[in-house]
């Protein structure tokens, strides 16, 4: 899928420059794996089929019901919205 917008500065820097300096070093390997599968997926169903069980991939609820979440570590999640095969608002956040 094509990533159209990135909220998190560290994710943007990693994607554009292959430089993880603005990410916590303990999160980088898992973030790279998740982003690789996300980018290579043809659509959200393809991503869901290739997501590892430990990633706890799911749709959010409530006022964020249009977004998806992938567990990275502890309270850290990669969240994003998907529309017509495009990823919008890609974010790395501690949302608990």
C-alpha cells in the first residue's frame, strides 16, 4: 500500500531517509518489520493476512473507528487510516 501521510516525525524520517534516529532504539526492529509488511501489502485484507498474531492488528473503536492499530511494544502502537489502498495519518503513539 502507498503511504500518503505520516504524523510521527521519527516514522517519516525512517521512511524517507532510512534513519531511525528519532525512534526509540528498542522499537526500531519491530517498526521496520511492520512497515515492510504494510508497504508490501496490496490492501488491508492482504496486510491482515500477513500480520503476525503477536502484532494484535485490529480496527479501533469509538471516535477512532476509521483507524487501525498494530501493537509494537508495551503501550506503543502504529496507527493509521486506510482508504482505497492508501495509508493516511501513519503514527507511532503511546495511546494508553
